[in-house]
């Protein structure tokens, strides 16, 4: 284990059999339609605060038409959003905060983008908890395409409140 958590091979997981698919992700993350930035979750290790998920970039994603026509690239801000949704899924399913509480994006630090993500590619997200607490979480999230690192960022999450209250129910 490194100072940044366990070193995981992003190609070592069985992506054909995720432990959580889109319906399980929707059960805890409120994002829908164009803003669903996770396709599946393939690994969760609560003892090490590690989660691995993925986003399949497709030619039908909303950004492909306008983000570099003729050479579509997944925007870095959407890679960070995918990372934040991964952290939110971990927060909710591992019951870090109050039941039904939504984790919001509190910050993106130390972001580095080193490889493009294009339609037809799979962005694998490996999140390692640096601080996991009900009032504030910080995860180092690294994104890969195959074995190549595409980006990394430290994602800070803060609870926004209970979903039913936020929705006005």
C-alpha cells in the first residue's frame, strides 16, 4: 500500500459483472439522463475505503456533438463529476452519513488531466478515501482508460441534507 492507498490494477476487474449497475446506482444517486456519469460499480472495500466504478463513454453522450466536433473528447469537468458521483455512491452505500443524506461536491483539488477519453472508451474510476467522515469526505480518484491514467483529482464531498427535504417532499 502506498501513501495514497492501495495500488489497484484498473484492468483487473470483471466489468461484465458489476456489483452495482445503473439501477442500483440510481437507488442512491439522484442524477438522471445526461448527468448519469456512472455505468457500474465493480469493487468496494470498506476496510480500505476503496471503490472502483466505470463510465462507458458512448457516441450518444450529450457532449460528443459539441465538445470538439470531429474529435470528441470527454470534458475534464465531466470526469470530475463522474468521480464525485462515485464518492457519493460510496458515502450512501457505506452509510457514512445520516440515512438518506445526499453528498454534494464541495471541491476539486489537484486535478490533472493526462489522457483524453473518447466515445467508445471506458473510463475506470478508482477512489481511495483520504478522509471519510459524515461531515466531510475527501477521496483521491484516479481515472484510467485501460491501464493508462487519464486524470486524477482530490474530490471533497459535503452533505447537503436529506433527499426528501431537498426535493421538498
